[in-house]
C-alpha cells in the first residue's frame, strides 16, 4: 500500500484588528448622576480621554500615615485622586460615585481605609466650582463611597477626624459663596456621618475658612471664620463674623478670641490657623486685616504678637492665607502663597522654596516625618520626601480646567484651549503612535483665561486671549508672537469704572464663517478686524446694560482684587450664523442678548423675557439647518441661582421658548451645540455633566456614558466628533457620532444592522493602547481613536454559536480579507456582543509570509496599506447579509494623487506576492528535504543504494535552490555582514524602499523587481521541475522498492 508524507503551508497574519442644630442624613451608595440615555444601544459608545496630562488647580491634599507611598488630592473640578507610588502615577477614585470640585480630603489615622471627602473648592474664585454633594465617606480606601449629607454646605473647607475614633468627625463648612444660607460654620458627627450637629455658627454670610485640632487632643480646636460673599461683579472678603474661635470641649462651646491681646483691631477677613505639634501652646494665625499678617501665640491663644507682615505671605488673601508647622520643629513654618514660603525662625522671616508650580493652596505634612509632605497648587498636587527640596511631577494628572474649545483645519485636526493657571495649548486629535503624549501638544497664542482660535485658512496662525483684554497672534512656523489688543491699555489692578473699554477675563473672539479674514472681538462693544489686528473697527454700541453701579473696583473692605474676573457689563459670547452672512448674535454677562442682520450696522435687543435680570449669556449656537433659529445658553450661578437656562428662537429672537425639560434643576448650563448631520439633535454641557436632546431641546436626557462627573465648559463638533472641554478633567472626545445620529433607524430592529460608515483617512499607524502600565498604574497618555475604517453594527439574538463575518473588498470588488467569529487565527477573529459592536479595519492587506527562525536583514514584507478610494464591506450573520460602502480618503498632508497610491499599492502587492512565492518555496524545500533525509536514514543497504543516491541528488538540488533564495549561513542577525543576503531578503528590502513614501514606485524600483523576480523565477522553476519530475521518478523508484512514497500537498 502507498502512504504519502504530506507538506502543508500556513500563513500567519497579524491584525491591529453622592441641619439645623441636628440633622438626620440618609446615606446613599449610588452614583450621583444618571449615566446614560439609551444605555443598551450606546454600550460601545465611549468618550476617549485626550489630556493634556498637565495638572490643574488643587486645593485639598492628604497622606496616609502608615503607608508612606499613599497620598490623595482633591481637584477643583476633577474629583479625588490617589497615588500608591509616591506620585509617579495617579488614579481617580471618585468617578463612579461623585466628581467635580473637591475642597477637603482626610484620612483616618486609626484606620487608613477610612476616608472623608468634602465637595466644593476652598479657593473662592469668581469662576469657582461649587459642590452639591456635601460629604462622602469610604471604608475601603476609595474603592466605594457613600454620601453623608451637608449638601447645602457647598464648600467643605476642612475635615478633622478623631485620632482614635474614625466615626467622630469635625467639618468646616463655608456655605454658599454667592448668597446667604444657614448650612455653614463647624459641624460634628459622632456616628460616622449619620447625624450632624452644628457646633459653631456666626451668621448666614460667614463660614469656616480653616479648622485645626491640637495634635493628639480632640478637645482643643481652633476655627477661622470668614465673612465672604461674591456677586458677578464684586468680591467682599471680611466683615461681621470673621475671626478666630477656640474650643476646649471638642467643639461643644466656642470662644471668640479675635479680640485677645495682640490681635489687630478693625475688620477681619479670612483666617488660617496652625498649632505646633511639638509645642501645643504655640499657635500661629495668619489674618487678613489692614494691619494683618502672621501672628503667634505662646500661651494657647491668650495673647498674640505680630511676627511677620511680609506681603509675600499676605497677598491676595482670599486665595491663600494658610499656615502649617513642622511636626518636630516649632520654628519651621510654611505659609503657601503665590510662592511656597518657608520660615526657619518661627515665622519672623520667610523665603520662597522652589516647587513645580505656583499659587499654593494646601499642604499636608506627615505628623511623624516633616520631610514627607504633599502640596496642592494651581498645577495639581506634588509630593516631597525631603522637606521640599525635590518634588514629584505635575505632568501626570489629567485635571486641567479648560475655558473654551476650538479646532483648526489641519489634518489631523488640532484641539485648542486655554488651561486655567497654566496657559494655552494646541494638541493633536490623533497620532501615529500608541497614544497622545506630551510631545503631541505645544503652547500657543494667548494665556490661561482666553479663547484660542486658529485662522480658518492657515492652522499655523493662532489667536489667543487672556485677562486684561490681551489678544495675541502666533505664527507657529516662524515663532512670531505679537500682541494685537483691541485697546492696548493694560488695566491690571483697576476697576471697570475707569476703563475706556471693558474686556472680561474670558472675553470672546471669533472668525466669520463667510470671510476667513474677518475676526470679531467682544469688549462692551463688538470690534472687528480684517488685517490680523493691525487695526480694529467698532461696529456696535455698548451691548450691555452699562450699569455703572456694577462697575466699581472689586474687593474689599480690606483687600482689592481686580483681575477682570469681576469686570461686569461686558460681552461674554457671540457668533455669526454660518447659514446667513452678517447675522450676528451677541450675549453679555449682565443679561443683554443682541442681534444684527447686517454685520453690525444696526442692532436689536432680543433678550428673552423669561431670562430675567443679570443672566450671564455663556454660549450662542445657531441651528445648522434652519435659518433664524438660534439656541442661547445662560447661567446665574454667580447670583446663587443654579437653574439651567436654555432658550430657543425660531424667528430671529422675536419669540423664545424655554428648553430645559429633563435637565436637573440644579445643573446650571454652560454650553450647547447642534449636531451637524441630524436636525434637532442637540448636546448640552452643564456644571455636572452632559445632556442630549433629539427634539430641538424639548426634552433632554443625561448623556454621561464614561465621561466623568465634571463641569462641562464648552463643546464643539469637528469631522463628526464631539469634543468636550471640562473644568477639571481636560479634554474628552466622542469619536464618530453616527450611532447617535442613526439611533432610531428602523434597521436596528433586525438581527443585523450596519450603521453608515464615516469616511476614513488613510492612516499610517496610531490606534489604541491600554492606558495602563505595570501593576495597573495609569500612564500619562491620551487615548487615540480607533485606527482605520471603523464600523458600528448592531446584532440581535446572538449566542455562543453565532457566526458573524466581515469581508473587505477593494475598488475592483476583489476580496482583501475576511474576519470571522469562527476564524482560527486570533488576528482575524471577531468578538461579538448582543447589541452594538465595533470593528476597525486597519486598511491593510495581508502581510508577507513569515517563517519561524528565519533571519532577514530587512525584516520581511509588511502589510500593504490600501490606497485611497471606494471600498465595501460585506457583513454576514446567519442568513442575513449587508453590504456597506465606505471611502478611504487621502491624507491631505501629502501631495500624492490617487493614481500614485494605486500604482504604489499594486507594486507593493507584486513584491509581496513574489516574496510569498519565495517563502513558500523555501518552506516546501525544507519540508521535502527533511522527509527525504529521514527516509534515507531508515533505508538499509540491501538494494537501496540507487534510491539513496537519487534522494541525495534531489536534496543537493534543493539545498542549492534554497541557498539562492535565502542566506542559510546566517545564524544571528549580523551574520549577513559576512554572508550576503539573498533573494527573499532583497525583495523585503525592495518592499521597504517602495513603501517608504507616498508615491508611485520609481523606475528603478520597477526594474529591480523585474530583476529580482526573474532570478527568483529561475530558482522556483528549478524547484517546480524537482516537484513535478524528479520527485515523480523518485517516488516511482520507491514504489518499485515497496516503500512509502514522498509527496507534497
């Protein structure tokens, strides 16, 4: 009987394929915000975190007592963060429960698993973020949380946990910043937050600015009480109720010690307090007062003396005014301010210490080790283990506070914005690498508080604003950065009442969608330039109330503070309709909405009557489909009104409709954008998350998905992507809005539905990498979108045995590749779920053959990238089949034509195919030679000499052919420097040359392929002869000798 020994060849393919005097609190462990609308359908729809990973302002820090690598910080807008490696990496631990602004964080000394967190930042800025959640507690070091009430406290400034009983807690509460309320002062719980008792109260405009316990003694407390109130146009720091109070019975009773000997007389403002742990009779108090400064008591607060009045520790008192003492050295004192100020002589003199950022707001020092500390500043949180000599990085915290967002017309498009306390930047929306790193963004025009807008005709020309009416133009190619202020008279420190023109901290400017040279800017008038700011024309009257009573110098009664945040009666938002040239809409921060139909020659006051007084118009969006239709977004949070205000007009502002149904009554609104493809589809950003409407705003649903609970400050849409600016979590992007736009397509009811496929640019890499490193630590890298052509498809009635396949076809309807749930190759295998699925084809043809152990100097032949053009995909699921067309677009950064790409791809496929022929030939040679060698070794000498000789002769021929096709002497990579590469390696090299650019193959490349291909064909012909003739004769002789035949299949 005959028995054949078979040779089979296989290809390996790789495809990147959460009170009164006593208050009962009902606790909750559920998340604070609804997460999704249509959550089942949108299960695969995710925002991606862009960054930048540059820390934003933090005002609350804490550390673990035993585990010296563990620290926590609260971000002003971005939630609670934890590090377990001393600040190398940070992870958010509040996202699933609460988020937004954090004013205090505390770790229980007796049980480090117990954490308390208070919402509402303690840096009482004009553009402050207030908390609605009050107090939260975790019993597992931040894994889970439950709410403990005090929700009307708005700003929780300090939390003190009993050193031996973690259920006994004292809390400093500031209360509402923009209005009076009763839930403020000092509160205490003895049952872990189930009940709270108000322990100290001054009045309905005074709260607790600081609270400290005598170290180790939970009977003695000192509290700084602060009378403070803000309006949209003023800030009042100081007044009745301000002062320092002391308790010696655990907070049950308090004594105002502000009039004790040595303290200044007159009006007090904010107060910070510290007790020296090494000498608890020594108390430090930093006091805002006309004769204020750092005061010291050596007798437990009975008498005081002024130790230091240095303005470096007193400046901008409402923003700083904190004091801390080393645990072992009573003379080592810190007063964080703009600079990180330190005294080594008990607070008499101070010097600045280098830190990674400026504007310092909180400090935690390890009570056992004064060298170990964590500071909170306008750049996040940083850790030191050597008493502030060295600090951890701030470039690992995605907590940037962004004011506005825009995009340019580059490819890939850049995202531009200004980060509070840091500066402006533009960053790539995607990269060719594994993610978006620090290398992929750069500083640009303007500074921390402004709009940033690119020239529509030239993305390298960027305009950026800042406070004081500053406006600059930056040319990224030349580096030229010139100021083009509308009125270059620097107003710093002056009140709005003495200014010629009033420009807000965040004054708007925008380009005309009909004339790329026409740039508008808003002060109290609207200005325009068509020569890049060389000259400006006033094209409006004062478009505000111009109420002089709202334009006085801000601050007082002690310290003035004029940065333009409180400049009032200014233009705050504006736009020109893309549908109608010269149709201008302008909104002011004091409630006036204006419209011009002729480019600013005439103006109408079209303010919605329901808006009432003092609305801050924050965003205006014209409908992209309906002329005369406009949406306006307002807020009155600076008047202590958190109501969402959205209005719609369909008749150029003659009549208005309120469109807030479904939005939480406390989620005040900041931004609204209309979808560019589906009429009536709207997105709204609020102080506590995102909402979506499908009916022109008549009804809204939460649309949070995986977006953190964070203030959404602005939105924009570019290339069907939704870009989200946040105040505390930087930028997020929702790629490809198609699923949202087509969510009610009738086809979704079928077993198989494929959504419209967005055009894809010809990609050169990129894609996603898991945002985690060793040990699960968060890496400081923004996430790329899926790379290639992305398909969204919906499946019903799936099970473990469901078979789904996706076949990709080229321009000529030729099959490129098929992916399937039943594929044996991991790279080609589809993973499916019931409901929405996503698949990304990387635009690659199958790559060249791989051979284990083969050493190739040129590395082999990679996957050929598909040319720009029209393609199709066929989806099969059971008996259902759907064909969908899609387009791959040329990267506009390259000049190659479609014909160039076609020629290149065709050539590279020829090289790949010839390389594959050679590789398959080598595999066949090796398999056949092995069989013959093994066969010969088993033969005895009895009449098989001739058979052995024939086998040896065939093997010799096979070896000669292989040596012509591949350098068999190469046993290590650089052996080829001694033994020249052969045909397969040369073909791989030719592939590398021809694929290195975006162009048709060169004449020499074509000739080289002909040469190398010809040489390969000669050797492959020899191999064919052996397989078809010599092997046949060999097997005939084997047959005659009654032994099994040799063969290939």
